[in-house]
């Protein structure tokens, strides 16, 4: 654990057997109450690490709050545990509701995950929810979240944070911005060594890639002196990194169009296989099953952005599987 700002501490928490490798957990210590930002997976080892951090900083559960940037289990896995200990838990309205729809296997979010796999053409890959890290390490129970909206203030010690809208990576991701100090806790919105996974969340949530790019534009205009992201190295040049992320997605969109040009009408699964992935696998068949969910979701998000731009469209077969094509 190290102090990155006055009374703001960061600990790198392991995410075993996961390509993300680690999570940056932040703790803001105040005299009256303190705030933890995100938790890591629902694992006993992670629980012990966070409880050790609280002990080292002399934090009491009933005077400590938890802020969740977004719904992914590497950020929320211990939300139920800490809530059951009496900790107040903040979440955005959208992601908090989705979290409470993802506790049981039969809950709506996981049923929609299975449905998305079907319409993307993944049935033949025989994926199971038990292979999905979001399902395996999810919170154990429903939480009575305190919902926050963009613009809401959160006071901790000498810091007055403003909840900011960072949706795109998830439908309701939020961050915390200290305007006077130029400090932004950005969750997975902007990462240094890796690109955030922008996935298809279903037609009810619209063009997730377009929403993400709009969010990047808003952050680009912010006065940021210190950006604290959730994974890997801290970012010294936020605007430079945003430019790189924009270029990455522009390249990915061109890749998706080339794939459709070569394939003609194609399922998301076939387009996904045509894209370049930084993963140790000789072929799609060698892809870890867990990563097939994320790769197909990202390919689908790019196809849907192209559809929003009027460049592609899709047809459904009698089983509801989508076939995309260039217009």
C-alpha cells in the first residue's frame, strides 16, 4: 500500500487466473469516515487483503463506505460481504440494479448473457456460465445500494468529490472527480497498458461503443492532474491515452468492416474470429472459454456502432441468430 495523494492510499490486489492480473483498490481516509473504491473478486484471499488494509489504516466498518465504479465482479465481488457488515455501499442507479439482477443463475442478467451468446452464434462453443468470471466471483447476495447520480457530491475528509458519468464500459459506470485538485478515479474507463473491453449489453442499452467514445470526449475536456484507473500502471498523460484509445477503436472498426467484406453475411462469432486479439491462442478453438464471451461481446459492440453509423445492418435467422452485412 502506498499513499498516492494526501490521505489517499492505493493497494494492488491480485486477480488470480485472470488476464487483468490485478486491481488497483483506493482508500480515501477521513477523520469522520473513509471511503473504499471497489473491492476485487469475491474470494477469501481478497477479503483478507482488504480487511488487512482497513486494519493497517485503523478504519472501522461503521465509519467506512464503499463506492463501486461499475458492476463487474472484479470491482464488486465483496459488495455484499461489506454491506452485511454494516458498510454503506454506493453504486450508480443502472449498474446497482443490474448487480441485484445477477446474484442467482436464473436472474435476468445471466439469462440475458446466455441469450446474447445465442444470437452471436456461440452455441457451438458450448459455453457455460460457470466459465464466466463475472458469474464465478459475483457478490453473494442482494445489496440495498445507495444510488448515486452524476453531479452528486461525496465528501471524504478534505476532498469534495463529484460523481461523473463514465458509461460505455458498462451501462452505468461512474467515477469520482475532485475538481479543485484535478483528481479523477476513472474505474475501467481509461487504462494504460490495455484497452477497456467495450461490449454489447443488449439492444435496450443502445450503441455502447458510441456511448463510450462520447464519454472519452467528455473526460478529454476535464482538467485532470492525477488520473487513478483500476488496472495496471497509472496514466501520466490522460489526453494522450484517450487519443490512443480512439485510434484503437477506429482500427477495430475497419477490421470489422474488412471481415464482413471477406465473409459476406456473417454471425458475430465469425467476425470475432477474423479480428486480432492480444491473447495466447493459436486459433479460436484454443481461446479460453471465458474470453470467448468478452471477445464476441466486443466484436458485437463494434458491429452495432457501424450499424448506428449506417454502414452495416443485420438479419435474423429463424432461431434468432444475427447475421451482419455491409450496406
